[in-house]
């Protein structure tokens, strides 16, 4: 659905995106992660034909965005962080204005979408009277109007309260399940990405440093968390016995192949080490992300 | 075509839905009434009568009239406030949307940048038309509250007298030829608005260029070069108040203004097309 090949964007002398290859398949929820200024918004801008790539190819729905913008964006909806509307007009007028940039939209379709996002009864009110959550719903409505196949969400939960974030998350899941949309989600909220996305890409300083499934991201060497009276001494003993291959952080050991926690416990108890805790160390997306960022620091 | 009309209607909704769009109209009403009240209750009518007598028109004739005072008002506002509001709206058209962030919302839709600009520019032209129309109509209306119907008397650049029918024609001509001026200034503001700058900067740049042109045009040493100054050509509305309208000059200035407008649009379109739209 989205394909970037060696996409590069230079602003003045600064390279915002460097040699980015990205593939988002139809029907998946794809997460785009990265710190502020990592190049996420620039990449999204290139996908939407708002930012011209310096080099490389950007295709959406099989069409090159720079040369066939109309065909590429015909079935695309997008939401940006802190969505902006014409505050002095009603929600309905805003939807009508924005939808007409794509194609004629019937009143029935407008009503259907307003109903879908739960704004029925408030659509005639001026947008300046809307709460942040209502604006988020209006943003979703305008994105859904062209009956999109692809939805690009750039920080959709930005500025929402916890309830709003939860609601937005449920809506994204609903969109994918009920309407079968392909969704590209750019977010700072790792927890959100972890709960929603099937695949992710991580950008750092304009370069892609990881692309894969969430399972691949959190999969790691089977570290075991060990808490004992003297971790260094215990680790030394276990290493001498060939039960672990390495240890780190004064709390984690990596068992050798075929060695389970039970063998570690037996060996330590036999040498009178008290064991307060032993458990497999699960890696969260946050751990993975932070490690990735640390590794890539100059 | 239907789609284009829908989109144009939407641009007009956006333009006329904003309160700041009406600043110009409101200030016109205020300025027109202030000027009229000052004229009515000052010694200006007597001075005008004296000027008419000096030119052989006895007892002021019937020339201190709706048309004369209406023309004075339109002329004063056309020289001062009109360029300001034209530049303000032109400078706002694209830059304000870029500044607010709504341009990003629009440009994630499959509309070409050229089409979007043409829609906005046309909305600006319609605004200019409305502004000029209201200036002309309200000028006559408010003048009718204080002065009688009669002939038209104009001075400077040249002293000229017209009977009521001819005077009304000249008044209408003047209003019509204020439109190229308003559209040209609006388009200049629009051109700057297409670049990556704040709306206020676009407005100020357009006004500054007009003022620089006006200043240069006033320098006696440059009188041979006045054809090169845009301010000279936008003032064709003054030519239609001459005793004999120099149509060749009007046609020449209109052609040059057309060239200016096309140039501004092309530059604006190119600048807008190559720029990146970011938050």
C-alpha cells in the first residue's frame, strides 16, 4: 500500500530523511516510531505529497506520489497532531469543505460518517465550541469521508486525555476490523504502538534503524533476572560452571543453550547463595526502543 | 466544472466566514460617514463653491452634490484604505492557512496545488469585486443623506464638470476601474502569501512595493519613467474623471496590469509548487 525506496529529503543543509526503504502491506497497522525530529513527519509528508523528496521513490496505492498525486491520494485519509479546522464554521461545514477537495460527497455520507464518529447532534455547532476530543473525532470524520483504503495517522492521540487516548485506540482497532483499512500510525506513545501495531519501523536521525514485526522487536536473548546476596560472585560461579554465557546490569544472566532457571537455582543453592528472585526477563517495546536509541547514539 | 464551483463556494465560505474579512467593509462605512459629516459641517462646501465660481460656475451651480461628494469619498478611500484591505486579504489567502495548519489538512487530499491556488485567487477576486462594489454603492447612499442630487465636479488633476447623467456614468466608470487596482494589489499580496512567510509579512511586502512605486513615481526626475511604475497604472481610475477620457492610456494600463497580474500569479504558483508544506 505504501512503498518508499531510498527516499531522501534534505532541508537546506540538513538531511531529515536518509535512504528510507519502507513497505506497508494492505490491511496492516504499521507503527512509525522515532524521537522528535527523527524524520517521521517528513516521511509522512512525502507520502502525502506535501514534502518533495530530494531523491528516491514514494508510492502510495501503487502510484508515484510526486507524479500521480491525484490517483495516489484518492483513497487516502489522514489525521495530523492537533488537527486544525476553520473554527468559525460548523463541524458540518468543515467536513463539507474538506471532502469537496477529494470528490463530491453526499449529505447521506456526511451524516453516516458523523454518526460513525459519534458527533451526531453537535455537527451544526461552531468548531470553536468543540472540546479537544470532539476535534479529534471531527478529524477522524474528515479522514473517513473519502472512503479511504489507507489511513495515515500522525500522532492522533496528541493532546488527548487518558480516556481520549483509550477511545482513539479502540477506534483505530475498529477501523481496521470493520472497514479493513490499512493504517500507518506515527506515535510517541510506545504503549499505544505496542497494543495496536503488527509491524513497526524505528527512525533515528532520519535513518531507519529497525523494521520488523512487534514480536521480532521484543524478542531477545533469553535473559534471566537474578536477585541474590552477591550477584557478581554468583555470576562468576555460574560462568565457571558453563551455565551462563554472559551477565549484565548487576541483575541479568544469559543461560547457556539448554540450561533452564532450575539448573541455575540448583547450582547456586548448592553453593549457599540465597536466591531472592529468579525470573525470565521480558523485553517491552519501550526497552527495545530505548536500547535501540542508546545503541545508535554517536 | 461542478466540482470547481463547489470548491469555489467553499473558498468563499472560508473567506466570508472570517470576521477579519469584514474589517475593510466596516472601516469603509466608518470612513465614508466620517468624511461626509466633516464635509457637511465644515466650510468645505463654501470653498468648493468659491472654486466653482472662479471657474465660471455661478453660485456653485448644482455641483456640490451626491456625485461630487461620493466621488471625493471613493477617491480618498481608493487611495488609502482600499490598497490596505486588498493587500490584507491577498496576503492572508494562502499564508494564513499555512500558518494555522489547515493547509496540511487540504493538501492531504488529491487536489493539485495549482487548482487550489486558482480557487483561492478567484475567491480573492470576488472579494475585491465586492469591496469595490460596496465602496461605490455606499458612497452614493451615504452622500445622499447629506447632499442633493446634481452634477459632478472634479479637481485635481484637472478641473472638470459633468451633468448628472454624465457624472453618474463617470462615477460608475471610476468604481469599475478601481477593480483592476484592487485585484492587482490583492494578487501581489497573494503572490507573497504563496511563499513561506507569515500573512502579515506578505501584506506588508505588497503594500511596501506599492508605496515604493508611488514614491518613485512622485520624484520629478523619474517622470520619464512613470510607465514603469505599477502605481502609475493602478491609478487608471483617475483617468476616467478627466474631461475627455484617454482611452488609449486606460487600455495601455489595463494591458500592463494584466501582465503584472499574470506574472504575480505565475511567480506565486511556482513558489507554492516547489515549497514543502510542513507543520
